[in-house]
C-alpha cells in the first residue's frame, strides 16, 4: 500500500475503482484500519469499487495499522481531519464523498465542519456517539482495546498525554457526536444518509439525532442488517444516495 507523509505524520492508504472520489473509513474506534474491512457489516471498498474511486486508510496510531503520528492533547478530532484532508490534497482531490463507520461518524461531523465546500455528501454508518447513561463507554473501550498495545509500541508517550488525548476526544464535548455540537449539524445543509445501529458505543439516539437535526438528512430503516435482502437494499440505497449527489460538472466529464 502507498503512504502519504506530512511532517511527522505518516498515513498508509489504499484506493480502488474509478469515478467520483469516496473516502470511506472503517470502524474499530481508535484501531480503525484497512484490515477491518474484512469484518465490517459490509465492505464498502468492495461494494462501491465499480461506482466510485474508493479511498481508505489506517488512522494514525491504530494498532495493527501502519499509520503513525503525534498524540494530540488538544483538538484531537481536528488532527484526524488534518489527516483526511491532507490525504485528499496529496491525491489531488478537491471534492469528495465521505462515509464513516463507527468512529467514522465523528470524523464525518468534523470534516463537514472543517471542509463544507469539499464534502459533497456524507454517510454515517453505525456511528459512535455519547451515551448519557454510560458516559465513559468510549474512554473505557479505548483503554481496553487500544491503549495496551499502543503503549507497547510507543512507550515514550506519557500517561498524561494519553489521558489528555482521551479527554479531548470523548470528554471535552460529552454529547452527541463528540466532534461537533448539535447546533452545527442543525445548520449543516450537506446531504447526509444515516445507517443506524444500537450497541453500547453506537447509540441509536445519536443516529436519530443526526437524521432529525440535519436539514438534508435521510435515515434508513432499523434494524437493516437482517435479512440479507434488506441489507442488500440498504447498501444499494447508499449507492443511489451518493450517485444522486455527484456534482453535475463531474458527472458530465
């Protein structure tokens, strides 16, 4: 796989297919990485490679991935957005679609805030969100599933830095998508499609809130993973939704 380098950030990425660009991020929390497509609810790289130029990546510092960078103690969501936008710049891509699974829903919110003229449409698939009855769920999951292996690889990163990093991600704005406030989504006119989930770290209310607040949002039925026919129709709805928002100047080329 190729790499994109910017200063002390190194991002491994992969692309397949052709057409209008679709940056699609797999789930896995802070371990979001390309290899997670093999166990995703559906593999967007495979499903959409005949429709779009699909681009994916290992997130910085994901265990099992090959991307690395500093651990930010402030504005951690912006650091991820810097990686995403930097990769698109590296590839010479100005306008693109974004689809985020799990933690990718929080990435979607931040990208829509940071680059409203570049993200033409966004898909939130099984998004992470704040769960008021268990407010530490994402901190706990990160401490259990990401932190031990990360500390083995990067022992020079202090406990204080890691604590500030997790605070910036999941405690600084303990509501909704973590990465952006409700008022932003309420005023964001970018077309959105929401595929809900309901697990400890993917609360159904967050998906419903995104779809309810955003003026140009749609939401699929829930649950949609079973039976196979419904899942296939849901995947096709994503395809149809994205194709309907390809800019006319791009569609004409």
